[in-house]
């Protein structure tokens, strides 16, 4: 018990405040946690998400217990640990920026050097091993870089909000592109822009913490990306779904008009809108838009009574469609 008490006294003393010492401790704790996650997933049947939930909750609970113990000690100064829990970017000193810059530069350099290996490992670990790469060592190195990235941002946004800083920029960038290189660069730009925006908001609004402001700015970017990104965004998907429904309705209408014309021995025999709505029973309201689209393409005509019939071009198109050439 004596070594534990001495460790708690050291952490609670005012002399233990240098940020680089706390960054080293955070890095060691993060590395130990990720190593235990890899050990659990490799030796047991527990999946990665389950292992992460177990280790993160246990480590966070253990940290809170240590913090509460330190706060009760007579010499307690909390050693700046509350800044690492909740973040305090507005109080960053020059030595903090230097320490974060050095660690970030080293992590970025390692990522550039091992970019090809990390890219293969991230998508197919088995293929990485089959090509002669040390997959296990690369996995530990990649985990170490992730830990370094987390440690860099601890004093800015804190432990609680750091998960958003790790996941949200990459998730936002993924909505705009499919290339991994572009995703990495764009996620860095998004994270930097969110940091600057959050810092500006916190400086203009009184009593607004910088860390939560950064995460809120990042959340706004993520929300806009999910909504507006072409191809993957919700709005573009809704537009594409509406187009697909209209195309499906138009094809069903053409096929139905062709069958009705065959029954009447006349391709120009008109049919009412009520009759045509039966052709698409699952979405009868889409028939109106489908007919207008077909009229615009010259495949369907409408008479003065508001009835619709196939044009010669529509007949040819329907026959080709039924034959599988369209």
C-alpha cells in the first residue's frame, strides 16, 4: 500500500503539473488500454466493440476513483487532472503547444513513412500478412499513433469529448469522397476548421468552454456533411430515391399500357388515369408523375378527355423493354 500512497502523493503535489509528464502518463495508460483490447480480441471470442466498451469503462472508472482519492488528500492540487477530463483549451501555455506539436509531428511523420502498410492493414490484415508485412507489429504501431493523437487533444477537449474529435472528422470526410488519401487530408482540414471555429466562438461568448464549443462546431460540420454530401448525403439519397420511384412507375405504366393495347388490338387506345393507377398498386400516387415524365419523353400522349395512350415511340420502347434490350 505504501507505493500506491506515494504515487498518489506525487500526483497530487503541485510539482507534478508539467503537461509533458501528464502526456506521458496518458500515453502509457492509453497504450496499456489498447494493448489489452488487442489481447482480448485476439485470445477470446469477444468482438472489438465489446472489448473497447469493457476497457474504456473500467479505465475511466479507475481514473475517477484515483481523482476522488487525490482530491481528499491534504496536499491535493489535482495536478491539472480536471483539465484532462473536461478540457481547458483557453489556458494552454507555450510549453503545452510545444509538447503537442512535437508529438503530433512525430505521429504524422510515422504515418507518412508507413502509409502503404497502414492502408493495406486497415482494409485486409490477412492480405497484409500474406504479403510478408509484419501485420501484428504494424497493428501495434498504428494503435500507438491513435493513442498519440488522443493524448494530444486531451488537454484541449478532455477525455469525455475526445472520441468525437477522433471519429467525427473522418466520418464527415467519408461522406464527400471514396479515396482514402482524400479522406485523411479532408478530415484533417475539417478538424482544424472545427478547432478554429470553436475557439473563436468561445472567445466571443462569455463562459462558453472552448472544448465543448469545438466539438459542437465539429458536430455541425458532420451534420451538414450527412445532409448535403453528394451521393451519400440524406438529401441526395432522397432525391435519388424519388427518381428511382418515378422511373419504376414509368416502366410499370409503359408495360401496363402495352398489355392493355394488346388486349384492345390497338396501341393508340386511350385509358383513364383511374385505370392506369391500378398498374402501380403499391404507389398509385406516383402514376401522375410517371405519366408526365413519359409525356415529356414522347412515349405517351394524352387526349382531350384526359386519357393516355402509347405513342409509336412508346410502343417500340415498351417492346424493347420487355425483350430485355432496354
